[in-house]
C-alpha cells in the first residue's frame, strides 16, 4: 500500500526561519522527509515515462555554511550516485 504524503503551508514555514542553523535543522526534520516521500512516490511513473529506471536525489544543501536555502528540490536521474554529471 502506498503511503499518502500530505504537505501543508506549515511545512513550508521552515523557509521563514531566521538563521542558518535553525532553518537547516527544521528543513532536515520537517520538509526534506516530505520531499523524499513525494519523489519516491513519483519515481515509478517518471521512470515509466523516461523508459528506464530513475533514482531520486533530494537536495541536502550540504555545502552551505552561511546562507540558508530559500527553496529546495528533488531531482530524478538515471545515475544512482548523482544527477550533476547528467
């Protein structure tokens, strides 16, 4: 059975949190798990349209050290180790 993913405006309030540390903590705890769930739910259909298996890559914003993200994303790629080289 497929798990239902429900996002609310409150989930996106993480982008209104001031400060790098607090925003990143909230992003990792609140929003990122939702993005992973949505992308994992979509990947079978997107893979079918693409005609080959795709892998989910959700932003971690790992190289950020000062400016907290004002947005985030999920990507689908044919490489399990990353999307950038594509």
